[in-house]
C-alpha cells in the first residue's frame, strides 16, 4: 500500500485551522473571547459552537440597546 500524499495527510489539520481562524472574528464581534472560539478545535463540537456563535446578537447592537435603555430610564 502506498503512502498518501502530503496534502491529503494535512487536510484535517488545514480544515480545523481554517475553521478556527473563521471563528475568531465572529466570536470577537459577538463579545466572546478567543477562548470561546478555541472550542471549535474539538472536532465534534465545531458545528454546534459555530451555530451558537452565529446565532448570538452582535455586541454593538447590545451596547446600543443598553444606551437606549439608559436614556429612557
């Protein structure tokens, strides 16, 4: 049996790394830290963590809402 190609051997690592670098800006925009995006490095949790991050409200929207509530109170 012959050895797999180098690209094929690195494919899981590359996919995990790209997903992680995709999750970092999303987690910062949502007001979560990079540590929260690090949960995407666990293969079976990645889709659930990404779905949770995408479904959160942006931090800027929450800040503007808090400012509006402060003005009316």
